[in-house]
C-alpha cells in the first residue's frame, strides 16, 4: 500500500508540474526592467523611495511593485531590492509580488506633495515551516500599529521574546496565555498536553517548523519536555478557516512551534539564569550568513528544582486504600523517609543551514533535539495525603507495618506523601528536516522531507527501585501469613505476580520488581507543494505522505502493549487564496486523506484468555472541504466566515496489540489504586468527524491597537470514549476500558482579544475565551463505579482510562498584561492569568499574577527578573505544592444506573512562586 501511494503521489506531482508550468502567467508574473530613479517631487507630486527585503534581511530583486490610488504605476526592484517612482499626491495602496514570496500589501500610504516618502516592505518567503504558506500579508508602517488578521482562521502568534520575558526553561506558562488554548493537566502527573479550540488533547495537531510529529499510542504530545530556548515563535490556527496542507486532520486546530529563524547579519547571545530554588539554566544562540549560506546554531541546558529540592519527607501507605487521604482520622505506615527531590532537567539543540542560490531558490537542512525528564522521578509524581497519624501496622491490613527505621514516628501525626521510589523518567525527541524552495516560471515549488525519533515518556525502574522495600511486617506477627500473598499480588499483573518476600533482621520485607514503561515512535514523511499565482490570487496543490511506527511495552517487552505497528497518512490537498472582487477573498481547502494502519489484533476476540495475535491491515479514505470568505472593506477592518469538516483518525494504542495493564501502584488514582486498570484495544475503531463554523472580525484603531472577536461552533461525531467496567480485585476494583465510537462533542467558543503595543510607553495585551463544551453519548459503566466525563455537562475527565481523554475545558479563561517600554530598551510587564470554573487544575476559579522586568545594562548586556505566581496563590494544602487526592472540585459523574452523581478528583496545585534572575550577553541582536 505504501509503495502504491508513493507511486501515485509521484505521478500526480509530475502531471501537476507540467500542467501548472504550462499555464499562462498572471499579472504577478509580469516584469519590467527597473527604471531609472525619477526626478525629485514637484509641489503636487511625491517621490516614493522603497526597499523590499525578505524577513531574513535579504534584498528581493525582481519584485513587482504596483501602486494604486489617484494614479496607478508599476516598477520592478533592482538587484539591491530598491525601487523609486513619482506619483501625484493622495492616498495609495502598494502591492508587492515576487515568485517564491507571499504578496505584501501596504494600505493607506499617504503621499504629500513636494516630499519624498521612504517605504520599507518585508516579504515572507513561501515555505512549509509556517502556517502561512500562501496568502496576503498586510504590512503596517504606522509606527506602533499592529497587524490585523486578514486571513480566515482564528489565529494567534506568540513571539520568541515573550517566552524569553518569562525566563522559564519550559513553554507551558506562555502557551497558557493564548485564549483558545488550554494546557491540560493529566491527573496527578506533571504531564501536560495542548488543547486548542475547546476539544480534547488528541484532537489538536502539534507541528514543529510546519511538519507533523509522531504522536504515539494516544495521539498526545507532552508539552512539558520541550525547552523554551528552542522557540522562535508559536503560531496557532483553529476553525475551518485553517487551510494549511493537512488542516483536515486537526479537529481542534493546529499549533506550530517555530525554531529560531535565519538572519543575514551575524548575531550571538548567551543567556544564563537561576531561580529561588537553586535551579540553573543556560543557552546559546548564533545566527548569521557567510555569503549565500545562512545558519542558526543553538543549544541549552535547564532545570527546575521546585520547593522540595533537597528536603526530607516521608512516603506513607494509608489505610483503606487512600479513602481517608486528606480527611480527618487518616492512619498510615511509613515506607521511607528521605530526600524528596524530584528535579526536572532538559537539554536541547537546534541547527539549521540554508543556502540561497537566488532570491527565489534555496535549500535548507535542519535538526532539532530535545531531551528531558526527572532523575530521580521522586516527588515530581508525588501526591499529598494530608496530616496522617502513623501506626505500627494498618488496622485493615495487619501485615502492612511501618519501616523499623522510622518506628520513632509511630503515634505521631505527620504530613504524609506518596511517590514512586528509585525510578527515573525521560523524554527524547530528535527531528530532522530539509526543504527545497525554487520557482518554475511564475510558480513556487516546495519539497519538504522530514524524519523523527520520539521516546515520549520512558519510566525506568532500575536496581534502585528493585532494592527498595515496599512493605514491612514482623515475622510471626498478626497478618504475617497474608503478607506473602499481598506482596506477591501487589506489584505484578494478574498472571505474573512479581513481589518477593525477604526476611532481614527478623523483619519481613516485600520487594517489588522495577516498574518500567517504554515507547518509541519513528516519524517519516515528505510534503510536496506547488503554488501558482495569478493576479492577486494563488493556488496551492500539495501532497503529503507521513507515517509513524510505534513500539511500546509495560514492565516486559514480551508481550508488548503495542507490537511494532505503523499508521500512515496520504493527503492530497488543493488550497486557494482568491480575490474575485476587490477587498473580498475566497479561501478554499479540498483534502483527500487515506489513513492506513498495519498492526496486530487478537486472532480470536471471543476467547478472553487468548493472547494469540494476527495481522491488522485497514485503510480509510475521507474527503474534507474547507471554505472561507474574507471581507476587507478598509485597511483597518476585516471580517471572516468559514465552514468545513475535519477528521481525527484512531491511534495505534487504541487499535493494535494486547490489552495494557497498569499495576495498582501506578494507577492514576481512585477508585483503581488497589486493583489497577486494564485498557483493551479496538481494531475496528472509526475516525472522529467534525463539522465546524466560524465568524470573526478585526478592528484597528487610530492609535494602532487591534480588537479581535471570533465565534466558533464545532460538532464532533464518533468521539473516542471508553466503555468502562469494573471487577473486584485485591480488596479494590480493577477498571477495564474499551475504546469505542460512542459520543458527540459540541463546542461553542468565543474569543475576544485586545492588543496595544507601542514601541515606547504603556501597552495592554488582554484576551478572554468563553467556552461551552458538552459531550453526549458516553456509555454507562458496567459495574459499581461512576464514569467521567458525564453526559450533558461541561466536559471534564481525569484521564484514568487513557492520557488522551484527560480533558477539562474551563467555562472562562483569560490573560491580561499591562506593559511599559522605555526608550532605552527597558521593559516592565505585570500580568494576570484567570482560570474559570471547570479548569484542568480541578480547583475553583482562581487568578495567578506574573511579573517581568528587563533592562539593558550596556549595549551587549541585559538583565531580567521574572516572577511566576507572584502572590504564591493556589498551591494548596499547607503549601504542599503537590497533587492532593480527595481535594479537587467535585466533578459530575454518571453512575451505572444512568443517574448523575459526583466524583472528587485529585487537586492539582498551581506552580509555586518562582523568582528567576538571568543575564543575557549578546551581539548583533
């Protein structure tokens, strides 16, 4: 199937090349020789003297410059990108076109008689690293004015400087400021994923420099591992106005992480900093050009220690399986007291080269690497159990007793914690890409191959975990007989108990086997794109083929939870940016995608004891259209409307392999902390399908500020949900989950933004999003437990069944920042983030305050102070800073009878107040 798709794709590309190359060139292909500079202006004329350059600073020679107004004129830029012409006084629109670049438009250019007017035009080269491959880009030359959104999608852009201002080695705190984006916290874990458009994590497409990522078993990319110093900017697009080459497989929207861009002038910088917990981070970035060769080289290391770095706390096993955690009367036995550190570390590199054969032809190669984790895992995964009275042995489990080393604490009430001893967690991402950009007549050809290797979250138990006793009991004491059974059953699967009992100094000690998870996802793909301009219009024909292979296991590679399996996407798309009438745009996206999976399924699903697998080979083809209209009556106002369909296809962890077992100690939380969870596979899962609508408008005011409003409506059918059942096991419950197509998710989202960013003086950046996300059709559970998310209420789940369905969408969220920029380059910002009801912290509504102060000391040295959570609010539980069971805001759940009930999740605290001080030494920037 892969070879057939590849051959068809190659023939399609070759035929398209011939057809488009033979098509007549439109107005944008017309060129005229550069004219000599006209004479100086008269009393009634103006001399326009302009320069056209690319975003990287290269001159754009041979660009067509058209001026429309009281008179019309046309000229072509010379070898240095310069042009000049004389026009009668009046108000003009200047359009600049060049093969290989997006058209640039300057509106409301006022020509005053008897004067010379300098005009600077910046053109974006057409390439596949940005979400704006084709389309008009409005350049604004009014000082502090901000550009308005003249496109069809709900769009955001966050600059690399914004990430630098926060001084956080991680990216989450800045991403959370985007109004239609939610950072989803996955239960009690530190894992976070990106949700765009009020949907679920796996329904959001994440790109790096414009190419897809391998999203593994569940379609979720973990955002906490990607370092901020690799960010040159972040683009987001949501709604059916999104017409990027594979927008049809982004039900919620697309997030594109841009690495630092190319420059022509040499620059270099070194940044180093520390925080109030002793964390340190340093990074280096150099950009520039050697003749026609441009380069970007960067690397960094970082860490986050947190408030419990090098402090001692106690790991406690509580009575009643944790039912009394954070409640009065909680009893427990001590397993271990010692270092509570759970520091995060990260390393990253970026390297890019571009050779410019001409202004329209270039070749790029690039590498991005990110490696991070927790070593040891420690309290990064900790939960706070509240004040707990230590007893010699648990009354409901007499064989579970306090570690003799800590017997002096028996009878005392202490702050109790729980975390996994002796294990480490790491994430590794390696991405390679290249791009050829050239022209064929008036057309632009883009070819983009990419490869990647991602190990999304590997947990390594190791010898340290295996040598740490889990349970203690005196030999011959009460419950001694049951101790060995409990030890054997508690740390393995149903068919393979792994705990072992050892007698040390008259004490029975239970040692569990190391808990290990492993996953490797390999990415491969190529995008071909041909952009054909005609007049003020453009057509983009693209073919993208990409796939990933996944292999994953829990504890033992035999049998794997996902045997070596692949899924592949083959997408033909035709997108357009048309202007049939002046100021009216039509954007069209036609997508045809074939999804193919090659993996394994049970040979006899009816035999519940069988583990025999047979081959799985499925293909599904879908056609999805996107249609949008834009109206730009004057330069300061734009309107947009769009409609379209998209699809999310199943992920390998849902369809291929055997059921995955999570032992009780590694379960995400109640009610399965004693029995564990078993997640089955469904090889017949169908894709989700979304029908979406969008209306939006932008208004720029006389002071250059911009107000934006967008209204979105999406209905997602065949939503992936879990058929949940439970059975009694080990004094608790084992949850059994089967992914099925059962539900419908209806999302209404309104976003309002205001931005005023003068070069000097006070500025305001504010945004707010109101979201209604209601799910219906979640099946009732089989057994005695209630399920979340519940039908008919705002979606919220804790991700017990699978990481991809951990979703809580707040009704209201927002961010506002007051800034001041001084002439000398100093900057001060005071911001407030608001998280409304139903937030992913499982907290009541709250607000967090942040602060930034940046000031140049010399021309090459800059200092910055950044503070997260300035008021140290919402860290909860006596400033425990840890996830807290039985303390979250109650969620609505559905009982097996169909009646609504409540479920108390684990509360996730906000980040503790963190003060960072950094120094940046730079040249050429």
